[in-house]
C-alpha cells in the first residue's frame, strides 16, 4: 500500500544505472491468474530503464496475510476470477494457501512452470540476467562503531 508507483521505481532504476550501480529487479509478488500476464511489460520496462538482472517471487500468504488477501480479492475482483486466483494459488502450494516447507518462493505445478517459462523467455528477449559483471568489495570500508549516529 505504501510502495512507490511504477514510474517512480523506473526513475530510480535509471538514476542508479546512470550512477554505475548494477540494478537487479525483484518482480514480486506474482499473483497467479491476476498479475502474471504483466510480466512481459514489466521486464521490458525495467530493461529499458537499465536493470541488468531480474528475479521473481510467487505470492506468499503466511499467517494472517492470507485472510487479508482473500478479503481484498473478494472485494476487488470479479467472483469467478477470484475463485480462479485462489485455486491457482492453492495448486501452486500443494493444495494450501501457504506452505512454508515446500518451494517457498516459487511454488510448484503447471501454472508456476508457465510463469517461470514466461519469465525466462522475456528476460532473454530484453537482455536481462546475462553478461553481468561480478560485484566487488574493493571499495568497501568497515563502518566505525556508532558511525551512523552522525546522521542524526
């Protein structure tokens, strides 16, 4: 609810890239049957903005979050589509809305495989996740104890 709007995120990617900072974008959470169709456009936009790498995470619904999400889904999405989304989430989590023990970030099943394939196709198409220079700690300086107090 308090996340930066997409244009602001793309602006930050451009600014970091122009400053020489290698940018990795985490497309998350992907909601099966609701936001997965947006993957190609998101990957194109972040690549054009200068991101070098991209990753993704499937929606996770631990503890009370699942109840909040289902309420939101019921209020904001057509009932037939809401049922489909819930079903796809359950399929990706072994019949549950949340399964901490198995495939936590990616899930499983045919729809998740389709998301992964879509992600792979479009990261290749837009040149993401290749020719990435290794990061170096050459310029790292160990912070002084209590050094952040100077910020206040």
